[in-house]
C-alpha cells in the first residue's frame, strides 16, 4: 500500500513506533490493532514523560530562587534521588532499552544536581555543595563504564535502588506528616511525578521485560501517590513559625532538610 501521509510526517512516526506499526496504524488506518495500538500508546506516553522530565523541576528551581529559601526540601532525599537517577540511567542504557522508557531520568537527574547545589548554597555550604556534586558526577561516570562497574554489580545496584526509592521518599513524607506543612514543595512537581510514574508503569509493562524495572515502577507510583495525597491534605495548612524554623535548621544539620521535594521519578 502506498503511504498517504507525507514523508516528513511519516518518518518521525516510524522512528517512534517502528515501521510495522506505522504501516498498520497509519498506512492501513487500522487503529484498533491491539498490539500496535498498545505499542504506539506506550511510545507516546514514554516520549511525553521524557519531555516532561525536561521541565518538571523548573518550577521548584524558580520557587527556591524567588523565595531564597529551601524550607520543606530535604537534602538527603535529593542526594539519594540523584544516586538512583545515575544507576537507573546506566542500567537501562547498558541493557539497551528504548530511551523513551527511561530518558526522563537524565533530565531529572541534572535538575536534581542543580537543586542540591541550591540547598547547600542557601544553607551556607556552597563549597560542600560543589564537592558533593563532583562526587556525584564521578559516581555517574563509573556507572556507565563497564571496566569500573561490571554488569552483575550494576544489576545489584539497580536492585538496591528499589529500597533507595523508598528511603529517598521517607524523609519528605515523614517531615510533611510531622510539620503538617509542605513548605516550598512544588505541587506541580509532586502531581507531575505521580501521573508520570503511573504512565511509566504502563510503558514498563508494555515495553520492558524486566522484573527489577517493574518493581521500581510500582514502588515509585506508591511513593508519589503518598506525597500527592499529602499535598492535597495539607494544601491550605498554615506555615509553622519559629518552631518550624528551628526544625529546619536542625534537620539541615542532620542532612535532612526539614522536608523534601522529592519529586522522581521517575522519576
């Protein structure tokens, strides 16, 4: 069958969903083919998640810069999340999975590094922030280098990101519950991540035959769901006064800034 869609439009579609499904869905206009419909939906959602990952942390960044405050944002959560981002990127890349099934981790990780710097800068630890991010970049490079981190070790580390995902959310969830306040936490980031991780769970079920990736996706949905529920529940909660400020300073000293932004992942 001769393609009816102009080549400059058809080519990007074929690159995204593959030539066989392009023929079925576009050329033959068989929109109800179960396999290709599911595949195309997964690819479209995956691309949307990756594109969303490019901007999901920007509201949080702007909020921090505007307020010159990192109240309600947990340093420990961000550091754990950056580590998980690096391992996730390396694992999926080295396994050869489609970029649309994990690509948001690249952009979210980069934004998390910037936010980590801001947290340390606004708490008077700029030099420590630079050193921390240099170490994070070295760690990321090692994850992508087979001669430094073998395949078996990388799989083990990826498996460890599952409890790491949970542990990176716990400080934020606990702090919000304790303070009854979400601080500088970005609602856009929280809800974006919840719906994004739900969509990522679908793309994982369709495109990735890997139990580790599936378990991580399920846990991300649960963790983000709890944060989203807290955001709704404490939406109009008043900010604690001096008590909150003291808790913020104390948690900063403990490396667990009195809250956290989690935001991803998937996230």
